[in-house]
């Protein structure tokens, strides 16, 4: 049996982590790895002690017809990347890689367009992570150098 790549090995683990996610729209799993060691994991869900959307039976953003990628302040969840970052020490993350997998919560289909939102990108940058590896298909992935997110600063207004 052929060995899978290290990237797919870690992406498979992130995919298992997403099974704990509690969002009704999209579920994400993330793991942070440095020097071939898992530093932390995270999935999207409400802050500790608060009710999750799956427990409430509704999504506020969905009820308000908020388009994907907008008005995250209305969302009950802490994103997978943020949860992985806050569960680790910065000194352990600097130079590391975060692996990210997303699935549609209703259908279970892999999200081929999964990526980090603007807020999570800022957190990834400040955590000192070097790369983001995002699953695109069951065996294909994209490696995003975090420096690209720094250089292509999407928070600046167009001039």
C-alpha cells in the first residue's frame, strides 16, 4: 500500500477534527503542525459554555439571509483557525503550518473553495505561521505561503 503524503496525512487529521464542528452551514477543522509535531487543533463552534447552532436548531446569519463571507460578527462560532491558534503558544507556532479542511454541513461535500476569512488571516499572520495547507479534493491541496497574505493586504482600501 503506498504511503500518503505528509500534507494529506495532516489534512486527514484536520478532517477528523471537523467532525466536532457545530455550524449548520459549513464545518471546518484545522491543525497546527511544526517540526512534524501537532501543536494544536481547532474546529468551528460557539465559545465554551454557549449554545451551538446545532443545539439551537438555527443559524442567525442564515435566517437573516447573510451571504457567505459577510457579517461574521453575527455568527455564534469561533472559527477553526482561531480555535487552533488560541489553543497554542505563539513560540510553538512560529514557522509552523496550519492545515485546513472544510465541508458543507448539510451535504458533507468537501468545500473546494475553503479558505480563511479576513479575521482568521490576520490571526494566522500574527501567530507567526509560515504556511496554510488547504484541502481542495480528497487528495489535492493548495499550499499558501502566509507571506502572500501579508504582501496582498486585502484590508487596504482600493485607490
